[in-house]
């Protein structure tokens, strides 16, 4: 990343609050290739910007920054950790 930040949405698309979707494994490959930790961030932007719409509705988007995941997690462990964070009880969306 050459000192730059990379933002990846492992869902692959916008997801409505309360909706679960399979996380895409590309995040694991990028984390392995860079050797950098993953800093999960949750938003509830799906409330104001629907999945199948370019139209945005007025509203407040909440953002929650979670602790970084340790480097070196295998694919299963990383995806399970992200699912717990994104779909657990404490996430924004």
C-alpha cells in the first residue's frame, strides 16, 4: 500500500441493516500480501443508500471502528472474526 490506506468492503455490495451476506475472501489475500493488520469498520449506510439504488436518502450514517485483527490469521479465522464483528450484537449496521 506504500503508506496509503486501503478500504475494502468484504460484503462486495451495500447491505441493508440486519441483512447478512457472505463475506468475500479477497480481504484475506490482501492482508496476507501486505502483512498489514485489518482494521474493521462498521457503518449503517445501507439505511440511507439502498443496495439497488443510486439515490441516497437524508439521514445520519453511524460509523464504528473496531480493534484491528491480528496479522497472520488464516482465511477461516479472519472471515469468522469479521463475521462476528459485522453481524454480532455490537455492530452499527
